[in-house]
């Protein structure tokens, strides 16, 4: 990519009114908070399930629960964005 193309990509993200939601923190939540939330869900699940199952089974259960929680977390983030854009 040339320097001109990279500038336009950044300018599109910064100048886009869709990213003005949540007082400019929308990009932060999409890039940092969602993966951190998934990581915490995985650690919590593994910690709670590990005493009752073998380590491999607990890890598999944690992976499955994190995978199943990805859709609801992204849907909740979109819902919050829609609610905030109406105000």
C-alpha cells in the first residue's frame, strides 16, 4: 500500500461519524475491550471447571464457552451502538 492509501484509511476511520459514538471510545472498545472480555471469560471458565475435569477437558470447555459468547458480545456491542446513535 502506498502512503496515500494508508492516509485515506486512517482518515476514513477518524472522520467517520459512526466512530463518534461513545465519545470516541468506540474504536477502543472494538479493538481492546472485546478481546479482553473474551480472555477473562476463558480464564474464569477454565478456573471454575478445572477442579472437576481433567486439564484438557477444562480447556476444551473454556474454548467452547468463549466461542459461544463471541456472538452475544458482538451483538450487545452493536445494540449499544444503535441505542447511542439514536440519542
